[in-house]
């Protein structure tokens, strides 16, 4: 019997010809990623009595959650991380200004086909867009990885999602992810690998694939993966990383055994909105249209890519956002920010009344750059709308894609971009 992509990667890393769901394998990660929580991990690492990390070339630390530091405590946290980076000679450290860790991991080609990546953030599966097995782990687990260079993992069953057709106008990968999440629920892929397939995939950009894999975390998945193809090769070649791929472009076998297969015809899809307080509360935008919105947030690793900014700018060009609504735009990375600047997108958004922030995670987790007041409603392109997610338990968060976000900013209430 053949192997799924997740099984192939874990088998290779475990030095075996094959593995089966439910088996425990001990593996050595190719990359161990962390962000602002690296200081807490370093504290646990020191408590283990270990003097040096197992391989400073395989650690990637990216400051993104609260940058620049909004409080003295955040500043002290960053100081400790910088000190640890110097002491351990960490080769891949990205200080403030580079962007969201998952986006940076893909842009800098730390995520590559066939790699095993562990990250101290729940949305680490984002990096599976490039054909890697990327999984989130806890801080103590990460400290042990830093010390030993090994971790045990249970081989997950694989849920196969087949996407067919072509995306209608104003429907994007974010809408498909929200629709899929609503279909299977927040635990529908609990400790599963979600492998994407279908004739839509070659027509999706790497950024689109990142969004699909990102939202698998909200389904409970251990990892999300898109098998590598020509788009993957082009992405890596543009970053001068294709020749540095130390692993093969692993692909699932034709006779691989999947726990379940879901087929979704995207040609019939509509723009989606997930109502509070769960990302799984998605429904067509028309069912929630008209709800007044105080703040629109365009950004995050699930909604701040270049195409998201292009879509918003297309709808907002020559117009002004509603006087009752404020709009905050935070590009997902410095690369996105720079390209959006060069294309005039940031000027278009600013002319429409939006406030442009530096790349990072601030508003998404409620650290800074747009905390909500009690009773306020926000429509966000991020990936989570749990109660209190954006800094206030007495506010409401609706999730959507960039097109709905721009239309909502113009109308001052949830609006269908097609109308």
C-alpha cells in the first residue's frame, strides 16, 4: 500500500521505508522555529542544564507578535531573545520588521519540500504550502528539541481534500478554507494531516496555499500539506533556494490510503464570513450582510498577502471608507509591504482612509495596533475570532477574506463585494 505525503516525510525522517497512522516515530527536525516566545523557551532550555543548542544553524527565531515592543515587558522579552541569539550563535534571527513568522519562513525558503519543521506556534502548518511536514509544538517540547535535536511524533491519519473547478470573482482561498472549516467543524481534522489535491491546486499561488494550510490549524490538524509542483519550484527558484533543496520533491503515492476524502467544487463557492466566536461559524456573506462594523482589519498570515492588498485596493481605489468605520492594514511581511508600496497599493489604501501598520501579528492576537473596545465589532482577515482574541472579551470578531473586508469598510457594515 502506498504512502500519503505526511507518511512519506515522517518515514524518511525516521529512516524507514514506510510508516502507518498511529505509529510513534522518533525524528530529527530539519528546522525548529519560534518567535516572541523564544525567551520562555530559553528559560526552560536553561533549566535543563544544557549549555548549547543542538544545532544553531537549524533554529529560526522571528520576532513578530508584538513589534515594535508596545510595553516595557515586551521590550525586556525581546532583549532576552537577542541576548540568547548572540550567546548561542543562532544563524537565522529576524528582528522586528520582517513580518509574521510563517510568511517569513516561506519567503526565505526555510520551508521547503520534504522537510520536517516544528514551530512553537499553532499555525506552523502554514509552511506545508511548500510541501513540508510542518507542525506546531509546545514551548517545553521546543526546549527539548533545542537541547536534543529530536522529538517523537505520532503518525497522523490523512484527510484528503480535493478542490475542483475555478474560483469565481471575489472568492479566494480564504473563502474556501472558511467553507471547508464550516463543513467539518473545529475538530474535524483533529490530529490529522490535511492533504490538498484537485485540479484547482495548479491555479493557486503559494500564498493561496499558505492560507489553506494555515486554516487547517483551526480544524485541529497536526499539519496541512500541498504536494510540491511547478509553482513550488518557481517560488524556490525566485528565492535562489531550488538548488539548496536537500530533499526530494516528495509526492503522495497514487495508491495511498486516506482516512477520508472530501471533494469540493469551488466554482459554486461564495464569499464567506465566520460569525463570532468560532472560525467554524462560516456562512455565505449574504446571510450576515448589514451588520454594522466598527473596525476592519486587513492583515495576518491568513489575510495580509500581496493579493489581499491588491483586492482591497481594487475595491477602495478612488473611494473613502465609511465615516463610522476605521480600517487597519498590516501587511504580512516586509516583502509584501515593499511590493505593495512599489505597486502603489499602500497609497491607494491610505487615500481611502486606511491606517497602514508595520508587518507583524499585533492586531490579530490583541497585542497592539488595534485593540477593540467593549461592544465593538471587527471584521478581520485573520484566522481566529475567539472571544477576547483581539484584546477585549466584550467585543465581537467576524472573519472574512480581503474582498469582503474592503466592501465592509466602504459600507460600514458587512457587505457582499459582488454587489
